[in-house]
């Protein structure tokens, strides 16, 4: 029986479901932190006796750091005793209601049974802000290379059959996410996400496969950068923001939001 990439995550702390972030990047020198909880469902639930506490996965990170205008980096836990890191670049002006970003990164992890994993990923994010509410979407391709998975029992082979050799291209998934971030105070916001993993490629020789997985994630972000923060940093007052349909004012001059 081939192990499921998603099911293995349930055995250890700090899985990596969903995004936990919007396209908006932090200003240089700023730091934000995100944590939460996910519940996931896939075809391996029946093998584990149905849905239960093993379907819950803590989300530790990402912690993001602003390193340059329109650029920040993030670090989060990955599949147990591991970390992933990424760079996010947003070419859109932070005062606009629409935001878009691209991101790419990678990571590595081991688990309590000495399995190890390396991964790379790349994706895009987009959002639109309505007051203190920011709906967002994301699409990510992530490729995984898994090592240390026990080989299947040779007794399961029929006469003349043999196990496939590892091809080296890994197990790839496409993750599609829709989410909603709501500002609850000047220091933080809460988020809610729905994600779906869709297998895209499978190395038949690594004794591990990916399965269709859905997850629901909720989280709390402290220090996340919002459009309101960007407008305040640009010197746009609250009254001007409420009244400025045709353009906001900044230090006595017209400017676009």
C-alpha cells in the first residue's frame, strides 16, 4: 500500500496547509506572525478509521519579514520537524484596493519515523479589499521528494511483476485556495481559508503518492500589513479615505488610492 503525502502530515506537528497570507507584502523592517489550525479530509481517512482528531493540523507560521519595497520573506513549519521559506514579490502599489503577488520557495523536513522530505513551490496570489475585509485567492504548484518510506511487501507482487524504479521527478500537487482576512484591531486580523490539493504528477518508485485533499484553515495574524496601514503610512486621513471616491489627498495633493 502506498502512503499518502497528506496523511503523513497528520502524524506530526506543524503541517503546512493553505496560505495563511494575502498578496500584500510588509514594508522594509516590519515583522508579522501567523498561526492557526486546519482540518483536512482525503481518501486516506478510511484507512485511519474515519475522520477524527488526526485530521487536525496545527499551523505554525508563516512569520514574515519585510526586506525591501514590495518584497518580503516568510518562514513556517513544514510536515513535522522541518521548515519552509519563501520570497514574495508584489508589484502593485500598497494603497490600491487590488493586490497581486508571486512567490517561490522551498523547504525540507523529517518526521518521527525518519522519513525525510524536500520540496519546492511557486505560485500567485490576488486580493481585493473592501474596508476591513480582504477576500483573496491563490494557486500554488508544489513538488515533493520523499525518502525513507518503507518499501512495499514483495509478497504483494504477482509472478513476473517488479516494483517501479524511482524516476526522480517527485510528487507534485496543485493547491487552490480561497480565503478571507478580516481586520479585528490595529494589531491583528483573523483569516479563514478553504484549500484543495489536486495531484499533478507521481513518481511511481518512491512508495508515496499524493491524494485529493481539502482543508479548512482559520488563523490569527499579528502585524500583517493591510491597505489601511498602507494608506495611513502614506499620510491619508480617515475622513479622506471615506470621502475620496475620485481620488484621495496626500499632503494637500490629489493621489489615487
